[in-house]
């Protein structure tokens, strides 16, 4: 009731201001007609007067319930966005207008041009921050690894690249692989090998890869994204400052006398900023949980202006339900779907003189196969399609064939492998390759 009362007062105040503005514009219209000004100018002013005089609360009516509530809390109206700024808006970095003002740098490994992280961890934001000083006419941006792979060998013929090279200027190529893109791991391995093992003068590559390709990327020392709770708290503070234009720096300012400790154990959980950041673990999740918190509050018309304990209770239930294990689907490992043969013991094969790291292409092919093997491990017995099994067998056979060709130069090991039948030999080659890679 108190919230609705404040909104009525605010609306009456806005109506009075609009009436005053309309009266002034009306006087200007009459003056324009009497002074002999152009009909166009007079009609334009008359149109503005008509809108304000006939609909004095038009501007207020344009605000959604969420925007009106956010404005009362102290968040600022943004003319560019056409709505009130929301600290929990824009979950994706490529569309976030607050990216520069709310950027939180993360300490990574030596290769800052190659970023690997989980979905929602802020890979795009980190990548775009690296590229913010690049000139648009010297930068190529790709969202698909397949697209970049298709043009990589002929990249010197791309118009932007040709123009920059003619001026001896550096070209920046940015690849931000979408988490949802289905890419053959072999293609990622080949792409990384071409970019980081060959010397391409005047072209700088910056890449962000999903976490599932970490094993392939590890030889190139990628910067792995990991968020500490304190860093997420800082990100939340910056977003609140941006959305309120400096008025708000903590969720505490928009919360009633709440008791969060009843939902979480620990003295740090009395702080709403820490609590939300600790639950989220990642930037996108932080935004999504904040959106849920605001939505729940607005659904209850009897609550006051600020966030209540009941809103945090609803958030706690929402998070708990999302963490419940899915008992309907029995997830089994790929070894259960595709049984491996135990016909040979890799430790008994004479390969002491074999160093897998000398064969980079084979090693990367094996890494790519391992990732594919892990990806299908999440499928249930019923959800594994025949085509998926065929793809798995094709990749497995391809790796085994490559390994066998190399093994011919190690006679003792090759003679041991040749004793088996075709199917058994493939299984033995895979087991031996796994043993050698793990030994290295």
C-alpha cells in the first residue's frame, strides 16, 4: 500500500510538470503563428503541445512496472536504452553497454591471446576488453571456428587483410567460439596448430574457447577463467554504480532488514552482495539470479519498496531446486556404450623408446578424440543415436590408423600389435596410445 501511495504521488507530480510544459509550448505555438513563422515550425510545435496536453502522463505510462520500481529505488533512466538501467540486465558481454565501466580483470596464464572458460564465465567480455583498442578497419571478428578454419589458409586474400598488409599495418583476428556451436575437436586442434605453431607476420590472433576444448588448448598455455567470490562482489558493485549513476554501491541499500543467515550457514552470508556472488560463481549466473530476485519481488504486490527476506527465501528455493540431481536419466560412461577390449596390457609392450610428444599431430588427434569421448559420456543409453556411434567409431579408427603408421618405425612394438585381429588391434592401439599419453 505504501508503495502504491508513493507511485500515485509521483504520478501526480509528473502530470503537473507535463501540464506546465504543455502550457509553455502552447504559448510558443501562438507566438509562432503571430510572428509569421513557417507553417512547418508551427505545426511541429503544435504537435508537441497536443501530445502533452491531451496525454499529460504519457511519459510515465511508457515505464514498465519494473522500470518504475527501479527508478524509485534510485536507478537512473537511460535515454540511449530508452528505459531505466538495470544492474541485472545484459547477461551476455557482446550486448552489454556497461562492459567498459564494469570490467573486472582476471589474472591468467602467460598466453592472454588464448582464453578458455566455461559458459557464462565472461570469456567474451575478457576478449572484447583485449580488443577495445583495435581499429574496426583492421579487425576481423568470427563467432564460428568452422568459419575461420575455412578461410584461414586464404586469409591473406581477405580485403581488410590485403589493405592492412599493403600499409605494413597489423591485422587483428578475433575468434569467439559460441558455447552452443558443435565443432569437431579435430578442427579446433588443427586451427590452434596452424595459428600458434606457424609464424604469420602482421596478423595477431585472439581466441576464446569453451571449456570443453581445454585439453586441446593446454599445450598453448591458455588463460583459464576462474572467478573468486570477491571478484564477483566487485563486479556486482560496479554494475550497481553504473545502473544508479553512482547512487548505489551495494544491494544492502535496496534491501529491508533482511535475515539471509537463516538460509545459509556462515557469518559472511549476512551480506547480500557476498551471498548472491557466492551462489552465482559466474558472471552470467549472477545476472540471472539477480533477475529472478527482482522478478519475485515484483510479483508480490503487497511487499514494500525494497527487497524483503521472503524474496531471498524464494531465491534460495529456486537455487536448491536447480541443484537437485536428475534421477530420471541414468547417465553412463562411454565405456559402457562402447566396450573396450582388454586383449592387451600396454605396460607389457616394448615402447620405452617411444616419446608421444615428438608426434604433435598424433598427440593433438588423440586429445581431440578424448574430448569427443567425454562429450558422448553425458548421453543416456536410449539417447545415443546410431550416427553418434558411427562418428565415435570413425574417429577411433582414424586415431588408431595414424598411430599404427607411426608405430611401424618401432619394430618391436609393431610386431607385438600385429598378433591381434583387426578389431582387437584397434582396441590395443587405443589402449597403448592412452597409456603413452598419460605416461608423458
